[in-house]
């Protein structure tokens, strides 16, 4: 009997130490793709449209939405930026805890001055980021973003094929979500509110 009681006590102790009986943390029900723990898309070193050097750490404490595109993009980029402006509206006061970053994949044409005009036109809080050809290639590789120049009728009328999607980082700078192009602003705002809760 003594041996049985000792075994029962030991089992109970193991259960308590293992956290048995504790309610499991609720799983967040995201509408976009949960990529928490992704082994890439961890850091960047670029210049913002005001001329300041920037890394992901500069935005710690805010949710960061990072999109790759270029200012002369005919459809995907302006649509995405307009959608992000709607997301900011849907966030209400919580929008102050969100930072949208637009990274150009066309550094030859997207100068600091052009980014300073284009990016804040969608929302004055948005930030345009750029680097030289080598820095752009490094960041694209780290984020596994495809981009390729498609020749036009003249040297300056080319387009750039590129990955269309947005990375979302939490307030600690950890990658959390991937938003596919065309996702509704309401669904994006829903997920951002979950991350802020």
C-alpha cells in the first residue's frame, strides 16, 4: 500500500511539473499564412526615403508590414499600397503601432526623391526603402523575393517582374505572417489586431 501511494504521489508530482491541468494558450486564428519561425526574412540594411539608414530593429515595438515593389509598377504595387492604406484606416488608433515598408526592386529608377514622393502619397506614415544594386540583391535573397527586369521598347521603359506578397513582423521583430497579393484589407487588419492583442 505504501509503495502504491508513493507511486501515486510521484505521478501527481510529474503531472504538476509538466503543467497538467493548465489551460493551453489559445491558438491565434489568422486569416493569412502563419510563417512563425521561418528561417529567413530576418534582417535588412537599407536607406529610407528621408536618407536615413534603416534596419528592422529600428521599428521594434511596432508591427511591420514589408512589401517589395517599384514605383513604375502598373498594377500590383499601387493596388497593394492602396490596400495597405485601407488597412491603416481599419486599424483606427492602433494604426500608430503599425509600420508599412515599401522596398524597391528597381534601384536604378527609384531614387530617394521619387520614393519620398510616391510612398507617403498612400499614407504619410509609410516608409520607402532603397539600396544600390548589391544591397537590393542581398535583401531580396534574404527574403527569398524574386525580381527580374523585363526589357521595354526603350532603355527606360522596362518593367520588373517580382514576388507580390507582404511579410508581417510582430513587435519583437519576429516574422509571423505572409500576406498574399489581393488579400482583403479587412482580413489583414483582423490579423494585425490579433498580433497586437
